C-alpha cells in the first residue's frame, strides 16, 4: 500500500509566519514546485551535499500535474522505463505505460527514499519573488505570510500546471456540474446523464472511454481532430523490474531502445517531408482500420501535417466515438445555456454535465506568482510579447534565476524527464559556481540570450510546428514557438552539457 508522504511534510498552517530578518543567512536554493522537475532538482542537490534548500508547494500534496489530473484513464504516453529518473531505477510500474496513480506513487517513493520531506513546505503558495540587489538573494513571499530568502531561485512549476479555462459565452449559466478535466469531480455521478465534453486533446481521449461507458449519452465537441498512434501497452511483470534494478546494462538497453523509437518519431517534425508523409500515411491507415463509418472517419481526419499538434498515443478514443451513445460535433461552440451547448449552426445539444478538456495555460513558465528582477523589472513584462530564456533556463535581468521546463524545452515526441535531467545538470553547474564565490550573482548576458534565441527561432521556423498548417499550444501570442525545442532531445542535452559561465555576468554587492 502506498503511503501519502504528505502527512509527514511541513504545512504552512503549522508555522508562525514572519518576514525573514536581514540577519538570517539566505538558503542556497528555493525550489518552487514538487513535480518531477522539483523532485529531481532536490535529489541532485542532496547528492551534491547541498542541504540548505526548501521546496515550496502550493497544494497539500506533492506531485504537480500527476497529483492534479485524477480523471479516469489518466496515464503517460511515454513508457515508464523512459518516463522515470535515470538515477532512480528499480521501481515497479505495474504497466509498460504507467497510470496516474502509479506515477504519483513513484514520485512519493522518490521523496521518501531521498528524505526530501524535511525540505518540503505544503500549502505554501508563492505570492511574489523579488531580487534583493544589496544582499544578492531572492526574497520570497508566500500567501500564508511566510517569507524565505535564497541565493538561487528555481521555478519548477512546468508548462502544464494551470488549467486553461474557457471563456465561452454563457458558461456561468450552466445549471449542472461543470469542471475542467484537471479538476475532476469524483463526486459527480455520470450514470444516466447527458455529458458534453469540449476538447479532443490527450485528456479528452483518455477520459472519454470511461464517460461513454457510464453516461446515457456523450456529445464530444471537437475543434480539430488529433492524429493517433496505438499504444502498445502491456502488464509489466515484477521479474522485469528486478532485472532492470539489478542488471544496469539491461535497463540501459531497454531505455535506449524506447528512447530511439521515440526519437525516430521526431524525424517527421524537423522539415523532413519524406518522414512526415510516411508518418501521416501510417496514422491515417490506423484511423481507417479503427473507424469504418465514412462520415465519422471524415470528421476524425486531420488536414494538417502530422506532429503540428501533439500526436496522441491512445487506444480508447476511436473505440469510444464509434459507440451508439456518443456523437462527435465538429461545429464550433457558440455559447452555453443552462441545459445545453449551442454550436454555430444554431443547434442546441442537451447536456446535464459539462466537462472542459481544454488543456493548460502553457505560457506560464514561472507559475502564477510575480517575479521581479533587477531594477524592478518583472518577468511578466519581459515576456509580454512571448516567453524566452537562454538555454530554456536563464533570463537577462533576473540574476540567480534558473528555470526547469522553461521556454523551448518541451518535446512533441519523447520523455520530458530526459529534458529535465539535462537542465538539472546545467543548473547544478551554476549552483556550484555560486558556492565557489559566496555573495556572487550570475546573470546571463543580453548578447548571449539574444543570440541563443535568434538561432533557436530560426531553427524552429523549419519545423512542423511553424509550417504544419495548424494552431497549437506551442505558440505564443506573437506567433513564435515558445514551448518546444527545435530538434532531437539529445541535441538539447549536448547544448546544456556544461554550465557556460563565460556567457554570464558575475557581480557582487557593493
């Protein structure tokens, strides 16, 4: 049985709140978030002998997106042998593709094993952070009124932590239960109800089969159909886990095979028309085999390049939409009434329950709190035309700020944990440089930042995310690709293989 480690962690309700006194020595690091990025960063800190750090978590339990997304069917689309820390092997995932409860249990296992509980503060939402020039540290204020000071700030809030709430007219007039898939309501009974689901992304595809089995009728509102790859899932026997834990070369081989298989999918994304054409034919053949009704197949056929939107790895959506109690509506949603969803063709579709599977506010890389750097400059203002960062980690004007899963570090085809581990190694290099020079501030130079992002955007201009003929959540308001990396994941790892101090300005308080 898995124990909820949260019962052993600090809760801000048990702390006396007070501002940090100027005489208090600042911590080495403050990590914001306890998802995979925050946990991985904390483990590496302890392994390096750095113990004066905190992990600030706004919720009452660790886990990030895998804590929040508890909808039926929630699972990872990358095999667990790759969607896990390379430095934390031997954990038993019951299936080849891990489900949400098993991923959360793995995160809690990592917290217990590495004794991170003494560093974690639950129910400790960060309100604001401000760079203190005189002390060369970050001042961190939480909503509970508690303050922290740290030489380095590591936002590890990710790109998928804040649900994207739709602003469809009339939403507040809906009389029945309505909720986002990331705020799933287990208390809402679906049996015998008419359920409307808005969206056909990964969350919708995973929860749809459960809803179709339970509800009297399901209406799925689709703006753009996804490409879907079948998911070769299977049970994972314990002897296999034992081998991975006790025979490191075998686990390395298994990870390498899965890694190379996923990297091969990425060949279609980097302006290689032949690979994209082959990929598209394979995906459309899968659709043709699974959906035999010509009209329904037409609705589900994408007209954009494969990979322009994230390709789903899923076995349930095509089966669910062919059930007699499920309709797919392709007309846009115009407004919502007390008991219906009205589309632009004037048809009112009855609904007792409304589920919004509308994704996440993916541009909030530093979380929902205010970040104020040098000379009163805010990160929100710096990013008003779209987010950017040097190597996806640092921003000029914000000394000793090192992001995990920041701008242009997302992938459309493989494990984000691979990317996070690459970033963590780079950040550790920066933190060790700070240790060697107490009181120092490290700030990426404007020239390095500008040059990096110019080259990155040029490379992204040749990818399917720019030229694929679709709109996607990888793009910022100015049309730039702000989320994704421009090539294979190993090229990013090579780019951050060492901390390049020569591209940073090193200063000390006067």
